[in-house]
C-alpha cells in the first residue's frame, strides 16, 4: 500500500504551513521560520520552493500574487485542517512520552 502523501508533516512542512496563516513571500517564510524557532529550524530555498509547489498542487496553499519573480502564498482551509491534525498528532506523542516517562500531565 503506497504511503499517503502529507499524512504526517515533516518539521519543515509544519512550519511552512504555520507561517502561511498570513500571506507571505518565500523569503519572508524563511525569515519567519528562523525567527519563530530562534534558528532551531532552517530550510533551504530549494526545499522551500519544492514544498510550496507540492503544497500548491495538492491545494494545501494557494498563490495570492505575483510581482515579477516574487510570489506570495497563503494556507487554504485544507491546509489549515492538515496543520491542526499534525498539531493533535504531536500533542498525542507528548502525552504518550509523559505517560511512559512517569511524568504527570499538566492540564
């Protein structure tokens, strides 16, 4: 059975979608991710533009404007849903970790 595309998101995918809750150009996405994660997560421009193209093909994001070579994007409702699902998946992993490690869960 082939793996379902984008069933889970990589860290880079997650942060791209998170930053696209506001309209942004590619260079702005890279800078926002660097700022948001305090440099912990970096994405190469080739990877970014490849993922943006794949996300567009799957209607996860949409292009909002083109100015010369500069393009702006924003997340779609489908992308918002994927981002929310990934957030829930990560939260479940944290709960499992805490349970296994004997940590008390905080509300």
